[in-house]
C-alpha cells in the first residue's frame, strides 16, 4: 500500500509526458477533424492559432516530470490541477461527454488519489502553515 502513491505518480507523469511529447513531435498523426462550424472546431482553432496549446503542453511536461518524483509531487499536482480541470471542462462542456475513455478516467482518478494522499500537506498550505515533510 505504501508504493501505491509512487505508482500513481509515475503513471500520471507518464500519461501527461506522453501527451505533451506526442504534441511536440507530432506523434498522433492526422486526427479526424471535428465537425464543421462546431464549438469543438472553434475551440481548437483558437488554441492552435494563438500558441496557447503549446504553452499548456509545456506546463504538462513540467508537471509530468514533477509529479513522477515523490519529493516534488505536490508542486507537480499544483501545476497539473488546472490542466486536469480544463480537460474535464472541455470534454464535458465543449465536446459533449466522452468520459468513458480510459485515458480521461485516469486523468480524473489519479490526481484525485494523489491529492487525497497529500491532503495534510495541502491543508497546511491553505492554513498558511508549513506542510509536513
């Protein structure tokens, strides 16, 4: 049971590292385009043309490395937290569901588990104190 957080951290780190590296090295190939004039199409055009997606992918890679290392897991979770919320929002609000995908389930469950494991430290941050080692 004591190795479970380490395994979850490495899995989450690998998941986000692969997603960001696949973007940078164009490993995903040609994906089918979203429906013409849909909210999804407009959203991804805005992300792609402004460079915002590149910024997010850099943060994903940094967060992936940090969350995989136990000593830096908390800061990695703080970086990946807003990205996870954005992934959930995009899939729920813009793309209209799609939560049955195993990758989306992992992106939701793994950080929640790691935040639960580190809850005392995060509560100490909220109280303005020093988190336990």
